[in-house]
C-alpha cells in the first residue's frame, strides 16, 4: 500500500506558528478534506507536502516512486506555452508520447505535404500503437471536454483567470499521481463541470487531499476531514456534515475538561496560599502536582465568528431596472431584449456556463459597462458596493489599519453605535497584533476578507457579489450568509457554489450562452433537480422512439418473410442487379488502377480517389444485400 506519513511537522511564518509537531497519514484511496480558517496555514502545509517549501522541523515520509500532483489556487503555467504543452507537461513516459503525437498531428495538419512532418506523424502514431497510449489519449480528451478546454493551440498568456484554473486542473488530473492535492478546485468551474469532477474523483484510484470552500463538494468527495486549527491537527471520519457535529462535540469536551482543570487549579491555589510547607513527602507531591497543573493550564482555543453587523443606508422602492437591454462583446451576444426589475429585498442568484456574460451583467448594473441598446435605471437612494472576482489593487506595502482608514475612521453598526477601524478589524478576526502588518504578509484569503470589510464599511444598501465564495474560508462564508440573510437591502450574486446559492438566493438567472437567460424562482438545488428529471425524461423518450423504430423494422422484416414470390417490378429489378454489380466492380477497379499510378506526393488527389473507391464499396455492398434478399423467392 502506498502511504505518505507526516511526523512532527512544524512551520512558522514570521512570529506566527502555522503548525507545530503535527502527525497524520495519507493512505492509498483516502479522500481527505483539509479545513481551516484563512491564514491558518493550509496552503503552507500543502506546499510542504508537495515539496515546494520546507518545514522548520519534522519529516514527510513517502516511497521513492511516490508521485504528487498539486493544483495551486493560482496555477503556475508557462505564459508562452500553448495549452497543449502546458497540460501535457510532466515526466511520465505515457504523457511524453501523447504530447509528441499531438504536436506531430498539429504540424502535419498545418502542412500535410511536408515530408518531414509526414514521417514524424507516422513515427508518433506507431509509438502510440506500441505503448497502447490511445486509452490515455481518450481519457485526456474526456477531461479537457468536461472542463470546456477545446482550443489546445491557445497560449496560456491569452487565457482568463478561470481558463488558467481549468487548464491547471486538467494538467494535474491527466498526470494521475499517487496523491492528488487540490487547492480550491471548484473555483471558476460551472456546475456541470463540478458534477463531473465529483464523479471523476469518486472513481480516482489514488489518494486525494483537497482544500475547498464548497460544502456540497466536500460532502460528495470527502470521507475524512482534517482540521488545522491554532497550529494543531484534528482528524474526523466522514464528510463535511459529519465534521460539523463531531467538531462541536470535541470543543464541548475540551471546554468541560478545561473548566474542571480551572476549578481544580483554584482549589489547589487556595491550599498553596495557606502557607503549606513541604514537611512531608505527601505535601511535597501535592506541591509538585500543583506546579504541573499550573504549567499545563491553558484556555481552550476556539475559532471566533466574524461579526459583520454593520449599519446600512435606507433604500427606497425604486432600486435597479433594465428595459429591453441588449449587449454584445466582440462576437458574443450577452443580452438580447433583456428585462430585469430589482426590488428592495430581492435575493437574486446568477449562474450558468462560463463565458456567457454573468460578470458583464454585474458590470452593467454597477454602471461600468454601457448597454448597446435599452435603458438602465438606478434608484436615487441606491448605495452600491461591488465585490469583484479579482480583489482591487491593494498597495502591498500598506498597513491594514491605514488601508481601512482611507474609507473612514469609524462606522455605525446596526444598533447605532460607533465602531473604530481597530474594533472592526478585531470583529473580522484580525487581532490587534496584526493591525500594523503589511498587507503583502497576509494570505490570499485574509486579503479577500479585508477587501470585503472595506466594501461593507461604506454601508451599502445594494450588494453586487461576483463569486464571493472564492478564497474565503467556510467560517467566514457561514457568517456572510447570515449577514446577507439579515441584510435589508438587495443582493445580486454571481456564483457556482450550490450551497451558497441555496442560502442567499431565491430568484435565479441561468445563463446558457448566446443571450439565452432562463429565470427561475426557487432554490438552486431544486432547479438542478428539475433539470435532471427533464434530462432523464428526454433520454427515456429518445430510447422509446429508438425502440419503436426497431419494432417497426422487425415487423417489416416479418412481413417480408411471409412473401412467397416476387412482384413483376421486383423480377425486373433482380434481372438488372447482376449487371449493375459487375459495372460497379469494373468502375472501382479503374479507380484502384488510377490510385496505383498516381503521384505519391499529390495528397489531395489520393484522398479524392480513395473517397470515391469507398463510395463504390458501399454501393456494391448495398446491391449485394438486395440481390441476396430477392434471390430467396420464387422467380
């Protein structure tokens, strides 16, 4: 069994201890979800496991031939490489063979008369046959298709962030390692790709370690949860739902035990203060026990909840509207006579296929992109905040407190009390010791949390959220969901996170591409369930039609079997068939002679002759079948 062991692993970042003396094991076929708050050290742990960073102490022990493939949150791909070269990167022999074949095929297709390219293609095809690489090639095509990667000639530098993430995911899946390490793999995937990935990972033969905010995804793929909390590792059996209950029980046990320790400490401290002296061995043993108790006494550390109970400005009845809106970007139709009415308490979720224009609609609503036609109206009382997929540029050498002070020195919460930026940072789980920290020292998730705080400080009454679940930890998302539930304004969210959409949206806009937008009232999982029922019903209908046609053909054949002799017309047809078949064979032989004498370099002519020969073969086969059928009856 292929096993990776972590023993006494420790890592610090500046003055912060990320993890200390942690131990765990990853066995073959394990499905592990790694959970922890932003900044707890999850990515640092993944980097150490993948060999991209070193620990301060401890060991990662694995077999010599053990292979690990690691998908980072932001994949590092050569910007000058094509997608094909990037995703087939790796030392595995089978992928070198496939890469060589794909390159040879591309060159041959560009210049089929080039003798060098011809020979390279023949050699590459022979190698594919020798190594039986066609199965792997088929798997690769399936992966690329499911992740909507079609043009392998594109350069990485021309791709969007989402396309790069999908290319990076394809790269690690294709490598089929012993351990697959995925950091936020569902970011930038639409729901059909996520569903496919869940099934793919369920059948994956190696081990899986995944960090994700997608709780439905965790429930589907994880059978174990490892929590990284305050530098320690806690292991739980089961998926995310099981983890939630088990963690609550663990914390309750630790708090109870800590309370008992506190009570015992107070009792022993009172005894010590009576002036007890070590006159007997028994008293000295009690003193030693007290000192041990004092040294080991500690407060149970529990993750706090983010507190975002900020105030907001009044919102009138008129919010946002689009009338007969049309928008085209390049050759892509985004909106076509689109109608939208946003009311004061609306919760609208926007989802659908990638590249269909979901973010473009948010840009229109934010006034950052103009409609080609139609009218956009914004109510006078609207105070809008736009949380984008990409965090706005934050000066890396700016300190957190200064970054927020640019917005305001203090804000008002829902109770009307004034809150300073220092207090706000603490409510957002940034302790005072971090307030003067340079922003470049924050993790990606901590930067996103800081960016969210800055937007909410403006006290908006309309929120536009573009993929807000990307890079936020589950704890922050849970509190954000509660905040949006109590938010009295309008919320419009672009997301592929099924759990998040179920929590924050009761109206949906489903983008299918080419300005096809379906409106749905209800939860996203209900929509997906109904779509699955429709799909199954359609498949059953197609199967029924196919079976009906087969039944009709069988019935026709049965009727034919009852014939005893040919009709007059069939007799005439039968008499001509032999002559027609002979003529077809003669014509085909003539074409074969031309093919033999043709110039071997004239590929266009060769291809045309072969196509005609194939057509004659098909006609001969059809005529022979007809002759055999008619010949069985009385003439």
